[in-house]
């Protein structure tokens, strides 16, 4: 609907300039519905955590997903995280201090025990030696 709303604006400009004779949106009403997004329950998160996979690649995907769940960060934000963005906060606990990619706003995110376990699990991973926080796979496939 967002694309249609933007396209309708372009069509109205065309009508105003005389490039279109008639509004193709006559009789079409754009209505946006609020989507309710359910969240994972604690037991569902536990089921995902306990799931064993045959390949290391799928286990890594699971761990990155769980890290996103426990930090609230999007895949693109997790992908660009560096070790330098983790520091001790005023409460003495570890926090992530980063800028979100989509909004370009600063974020401070506490690292919960599950997130810390995942970071410790991959701290010596070959892809993390260059300063990356997690070994992120490409999502192009």
C-alpha cells in the first residue's frame, strides 16, 4: 500500500500538469491496516536454543538469530558489529554502543547472559579475528 500511495502522488502530479487526462485511482481507496506482530514466547526461544542441527552452518544461523532476539538488533546491525562497540556501561555490565544502520541513530543495548554466551562461543572463530563480533554468513543464497 505504501508503494501505491507514493505512486498515487505521482499520478496526481501528472494530472495537475495535464500529462494524464483521468485519475486511474478513481474509485480505489487506499486503506492501511495495522499488522499485529506476535513475539516468541520464552518456551519457543528455549526450543530454538536447544535445537541440534546436523551442520555447523545451521547452528551458526540459529545463534545469530538468537543474538538478534536477545538484543533487538536487525541482521544488518548484527553483521556490522565490531568488538570495539562492546564496552562496560555505568552499571558495570557489558553493553553494545552502536549506530543503527537503517535509522542512523545511536543505540545502547545491554548484553543479557544469553547474548554474552553467544559472543563468548564465537570469540575465537576465524571470521572474528579481524574485530567482528560474530561470524555472519551471507544471506544471498
